[in-house]
């Protein structure tokens, strides 16, 4: 493998860095509107925590991102489909769809496997829904994230293509983190992830738990049974089922790992220790089963 060529290609991955100043400008505009209308969408400490998590995630992500790019580059070099796919217009469209399909499963598994949830939970720890919350990324999930995208390189898509489309997907997701955008026309709501759908995803209401995992398209959730519609009679309550009430960045990033360790330590049998790590959040060997599907099945 040509290491120099791989690293030179990685340097061209700049989309997210270009987008950050735009994100910050939009946050300021939403914050101004919030203060002008006295809507209570922002809280100072919460917003600073979100911005701090963005910086912390950037540091933690650096090495996994470089290693993932090199792995994608190497897999693409041995892929028999590399020369066929190239960077033709149809390849970009196909990759855009496959990337979002990959994101759906990555995101869904972050909610259904507790070890992965521990890396993602920080993104859901804010009790507010605003554009600042969009930047509150899960630092731990950056360690395992890129494994989900490795198969795309074997399908013939080169590393820079994959990283570029991943960035486009994440940039799209920024705008859905708001309470200021109401329902959109029906066909848009049916096909795409929207602020209404994503408010459901960030809600801790039992009816809304672990729903609407799509990045750009909500069709995956409709297809695989994880869709829930926002109801006017049930306003989303943002945050966790048990909020952490803490703004320390390291605590926000690691508190669920500590909780897993406590549960694993108190379990006597190895099978139970294993289940605390790999079953969905809320499973217990000696208490009430508080997994989302279990709680939802108990609703009248």
C-alpha cells in the first residue's frame, strides 16, 4: 500500500471542518431568536457542555479516524470492484444510499447494545433540543464507529469518497436538531429524517425510546420497524430516562462505562456479566427489565 498517497488523500477530507463555522453561526442565530422570544431552548451550562464535547470528541477521534482511513484505503486497493466503481456519478448516488443504510444500523446498534450505547449516550444527555445539542457528540462511539463502514471499501468505493459522503450525511443531520421547525409536507416527512422525526429520537418518553435512527432517510426505520411519529398530544421530553445532572466533560463522556462496570462487578455469573455488556440498556439480572421494548410493551 502507498502510505504517502493514503495520507495525502486523507488531507482532502475537509468538509466537516468547513461546516463547523456555519454550525456556530446557526447556533448564534437560534440562540438570539430564543432569547428574543423567551422560548427557553438554551441553557448556558448545557450549551457549553455540548461545545466542549465537540472538542473532546475531535481529540479522541483523531487516531481512530486516521487508522480507519488507512484501512479503507487498503481494502479498496484489493477490492475487485475498485476499477469498476470509480467516481462515476452513479457511484456517488449509490454510495450516498449505502452510507445512510450503514449509518442506520450503526446508530441503531448504538441504542441496542449497551457497550456501544456507552459511547453514544453523551449525545442524548442534553435535556434541550437545539442546534448546540447537535454538536454534543459521543466521544466513545468514535472508537468503534468506522468498523461499520469497512465493507463499503470492498464494494469498490475509495476511502475519500466514503469519508466525503459520511461528512455530507452528518452535515445534513445538524439541521434536524431543533424545535423551531414544525412538520414539513407529507412526502418529505415520509422519506426524509426531519426535525419532527429527530425530536422523537431524542425523547425519553417510553413511546419514543430507541426510535427513528435514520440519518438522511427515515425510510429505513419504516422498513425495519423502528419508526415512531411525533404526536401532538405527547410532547417529547428530552434527555435520558435518568438524567445525569452533570456538566463535567469526562463524566458526560464516560459515566455509562462506569455504570456497566458496576453492573458487571455485582453479577455473579459470567453469562450475566456478558449480558450487561452486550444486551440493550436497561436489562437487569436481578431487577426490573427497563429495556425500551419491554417498557413499550407495557403501555396500554
